[in-house]
């Protein structure tokens, strides 16, 4: 079954066609990266309308939809709508701009534009469960990030700055095949590690400090995500204690994770370990999130998520403890949820590393 067939199987029979304009979803359904273009799909056929800049590549690579060079978009859309006798069209309500919605409604007069979440929800459900091709891309993205991590360890030393560490991680990921970065690389040291999403600065690493690195690579449109906290020199006893609590919390969650449990349940397993150790107020973010063509996508493992975590989803497990003004520790892996457990895609060591 193709992705378009799977999509329409999840949509009400009353939906005759879908209009897909977001860059991410257009790439998801066609396999081609572009900054513009429109997918219009009917129950029996899909089309990609794309302009001259991309037409040669599209004709050579896109097999899931008929490629049409975009000349007069709304005229061409109307012709296809009439050809397939479509009466209703669903749009990406969660991402489509108001101005684009107005344009659809004013230019496509012979079809009803449905502005509900029905299409966005169906696409999100499809993207939540990864197929084998998607998993292979995610594994490759993770391998690129881990190769960079192995190399960065010899680069970190007293005197190097957070910004230099981040730039070197970025260089290493691109050197090893990354198409892009999953997000702006985080590299923090010392007291700055207490800020979960701090921005790398010109602060120099000092002996006896933690260095926290959160980073990922993109491969064929799919993201990886990992965090490791290492120490330059020997950590003191409090640092060791906190690190081991975070590791214990993550291990407990990894051992319990499986498809079908709720995000709340998985989050609580790790959060309970940290709370019972007396650091509950120092773990202020969710345990994890889905990863795929976006770095944050469904499903989520958070205190507020009562929905089940889908079997086949890729989810991060990233507990942390952050003590303001002192230091922070986060350890992040990501896993494929299975019916009876999970498969950890992150292979890098998690024992405390002293450089």
C-alpha cells in the first residue's frame, strides 16, 4: 500500500482530495526536497505541481505522483479537480496560512475546502509509525551523530569554548554525511549546563566541569537526536551522584518502554526515580518526544500525554537534572517502540566519561 493509499484509508469517505503544501509533508509523500510545490491527491491518483526550478529533478526522482510543471497553479488545480469530479478537499489546517486558505477558497470555487484537522491528524498518524526505509534513514542519521561524538571527545579540553565545541560537532557531522543539522547544536559547560536549551557561548571549559552536548544529524530528511554529558577532568562526588541518578532514571524508562503505554506512564517511570532521589523540582521538561522528518513530532512522553505511544514510533528518552548556578546532566537516547519493548538506536557509551 502506498503512502497516499494509506492516507485515504484514514480519511472519511466524504473527502475526495487533499491539498498538501507544507515542505515536510510534500517531501514525506513524494520523497523530494523542495521549497515550493503543491501536491493534490485524489483517491485514484496523485499529482505534484512544481515550478521550473525543480521540474527536472522531480521528473527524475518522483514516482509516487505524476509530475506537472506549475505554470498557472489555480487553473491547473481546477482542471485536475474537474477531471476527477472532486467535490471536497481537505487541507493541512495545522500548518496552512490564513492567506493561502483564502486563496484556495477564492480560486477553487467549484470545490468545498474543508478547514478541519482531519488531514493534519491523518498525516501525523501516518508519520508517527515509521516504515523500514524511514528507520534506515534514522539509523544512518544517528550513526553520523555518534561518529561525530566519538571524535569530539579528543577535541574537548580546558580552554576550548562552548562555541568551538558546537562548531566542531557541526563540522564533523557534515563531514560524515549529514544533509543538515537536526537543530542548532547545544554545547554547554560548567554552570551553563543547568540551562536545558542554553546557547553556546565564548565561555571556556574549565577543569572539573561538565560539558553537555545535545545534537543530531539529518539524513535523507530524517533526524537523529542525542545528548551526552561528559566531564573534563574528574567530577566531584555531587556530580557523580547526580549523573548516576539521571542514568538510573533513563535505564528504568528504557527497560519499561513499549508500544501501547501512554506518554504519561513512560514519563512517570523516569520522573519517579529523580523525584525519589530528591531532585524532582530539577527535572522540568518532558521525558521525550517523537523524532522523524521533524525533530519534534508525535508522539510525546510527557506528564500531560494520556494517548498511547504507537508501536513503530521513534521516541527520545532524555531525563535530566538541572541545578541552577551549579551544573546540569542530561542523557538522551532514542528508541523504536515495539509491542513488547523497544530497540535502542543510540549506541554511544553512557557511563560517566572523564576527559
